[in-house]
C-alpha cells in the first residue's frame, strides 16, 4: 500500500545535536555495539572456542530480540490502571490502520459512549501488531473542530489550541509554558508529541526570503535563488550560494540546515547550558585541589534498571538534564564543601559575638561592684565623722565675715544625713534593678540566639549529610557488580 502526502523530505543531518535534538539512549546503544564487537573479536581470536563464541552470539541475539519485544510492549501508563490487550485477526495491520481508527472501532464494538471513552487510553504496538504501543498521525477526515475538541480538554491541561499542518496528518498544538509534553491525549488515544521547528519562509515564485509563494507581493520581479541575479533567463546557470548558511546550494534548500528557525526554548536551553558550564568551571577552579571528581560508569542491564519517581520530559532531554531526584540528591562535593565552609564561618562569627556580649556583661558586673563599694564607703560612720571633722584650708578664697552661715544643729544634721543616705540607697537599688534587668535581657537574647543558630546549623548539617548519603548511595548503585 502506497500513500502520498504533501511535505518535504528531511535529511538525517537535520536531527543532529547542533540543531537542538539528541538521540535517546545513544550511550546504551554505543556500549551495546562495543560489547558485541568485543565478544566477536574475542571469539575469533581464541583458538578452540569457535563453537562457544557462536553459542554466545546466538544467546545475545535472542536476548536482544526479547529485550526489544519487552521494551515495545510497555505502555506509558501508571501501574494503577487496568490494561486490556486486543489482538486483531484477519491480517489487520495496526501501523497502517492508525490508532485513532482502531480506537473508534473498539469504542463502537464495545458500545462505549463518548463521555466515558475520554477516560480510556488506547495505544498501538506496531512491533507486535497489538494495541499497546505508540501512535502516529491524525487521519485526514478529522476536521478542525474535531481536532480541537479531542486535544483541548481537561486531560491536556497545558494545551491551548491545535490545528492541522496543511494537508498532512501532522497537527500543531500550542501549549502553555516553555515545555512540550511527551504525550498528548487525542480523545482516548495517546499520541507522542515532539518539538515543532518552524521553517524560514522562502518564496519559490520570486526567490526572496521572508514570505511564501501564495502571498508573494512581486510575482513578476524574480531573482535567482543561487546568485541573486534579477529576472534570470530560463537557461541561466550559476554557482549557487545559500544566503542562510553560505553553502554551495540554493537558498533554503532541503539540505540546508539553517532553514529552520531555532525555537526560543532551544536558545534558552543552550544559554543555560553555557552558563552552567561556566559556573562549574569557576567552582572547580575555586574548589580544593586533589579531590577526585570522577564517577563510576557501568553498563545498563535489563535487570538493573530502576524506574525513578519522576520522569524526564523531552525538553529536559534536549537540554541535557538528568532525573530531578538525581539533581536534588546528587550534589557535587564542591557544593557540599562550600556549604560546610559557610556554616563554619557563620559559627565562628556567632562565637565572636557571644564572647563580645560576655565581655560586656563582665564590665557591667565590675561597674556594679564599684558602685556598691562606693556606697558602702560613703555610709561608713567613721568615714563620715572624719569628713565632717576635717578642717578646710583655703587661703585663696576669702569669705566676708558679715555673711557667715549658722552651723546646723545636731538634730538637723542627723536628719539630713539620713535623708541623703535614703536617697542614695534608693538610687543604688534602682541602678541595681536596671542592671539586673539588662543582664537578664542580654542573657536571654544570647541564649535564644545561640539556640536558633544551633538549630539552623543542625538542620543544614542534617541536610548536607542526607545529600552526601544520597550521593554515596547513587555512587554505590552505579558501581559495577563483580
């Protein structure tokens, strides 16, 4: 069966890493190919082991076929869902028929209403020819309203709009946010979604860039797509030079890698990767020398595969990110050492602050003792008597005899002494109370600050230990099993 659709041929060079794409499982495929080549080389090099080498290669081939069948039979669904396998008979080709038609036929045969069909997920497995695999394309008989209804609904919360690309089975879906989901629900069918790369508009009528042939403003004024000559002759020959990449081909040729616009998300990821690389180089330059930063690398085996709690999206794969839990728990030794150094500096600063507060408290205690000793010396009766009996000798000051004050009586002197002593005692008590309150406030503040700081330090240390243990666990899991 041969089907013709409108479109353009795509060369393999357009899917390289430089264009924003990467091969999923490329390292695994390379390791697998190297292992097979090593096994073949070792089998041919050893004498007397030809039969064993053939048996080993045969077992490896059967194992590869089994792994491929198991891998293709896995559905991108959660383990809580019920999975029903439908095996078609009578020579029905699942890949040619399409999952949308198969889903509609199954719903009609099972009498499933439309409002209940949206809760089901239908996938087709082209390798095993059963409905448990990947879907491709939308039939041409689906109109714009049907496409919008089957894509823009509650099961695709990020989908904003959808439209068909020309007369092909490809549908463009606009999503909210900078990420493209890996799968999109089309009614009950699960469709794979990839990043759309828009081409630079090239007019094949006038040979200019920036618009298409159906909206050409100057169809009579033509230029050569190769050399740019105005209104070339029908037998015009030239050495072509692309205006986009400078290659030796026509402008915006099918083989031109520059005819696709780089999406903003790809540009943003490239900028983030460059910035992350610069930060990593700066951290490596400032980090301690002599510490190994290598990680153990192992070959992935079918039995050693562990599924993470969170999956990696297509956008994260293009960006080069790993699983989110690996990033959260797998801190580099440089980051851990930097955080430990920061915690040590904070603890030293708090220690200096505590010592300064303790010195202030000791100074306050000494001041209180001095005031108390001064008050005791002033209230001593013998000292007061000696002070009163001590004559004042002042030759420079002359007091007139006419304005001499009368000496107070002993009763008034004693009363005045008691009043002054009471005032002095009250002031001392008030001062002692204020100093005691200040000392209690300082002590409570120091205790609270130390407690909060220690709690913060313990919390951060526990997080660092958890991160370090997770890093060690990941290294131990990644270590080869002997």
